[in-house]
C-alpha cells in the first residue's frame, strides 16, 4: 500500500466519522436544552405562554412521561 492510498483511506474514514460525531453532539445538546427548558418552566410558571415552542416542548415531555 502506498502512502497516497493510506492517506485516502484515512481521509475517507475521518469524513464518515465527522457527521456521526456532529449528530451525536447535536442529539446530546438537544436533550440537554429540552431538559433545561422543562426545568425552567417548572421553576418559573409565569413564563408559560411566552414562547409557543417552549410550551409545546414542555407539553410533549409531560405527555411522554
């Protein structure tokens, strides 16, 4: 195997691993942010109704529990 073939193989592996790592990181952050929104709405009930997406997320979490 030549050095060029090794570099191509290494680059191809890195390119396929990068989207998986980014997706995993995004999923972790999404879960963390969802949890934080729900916790915030539990602590500060007066924030309900301020942002529709936050209310939707809070309802979705409550229905899934």
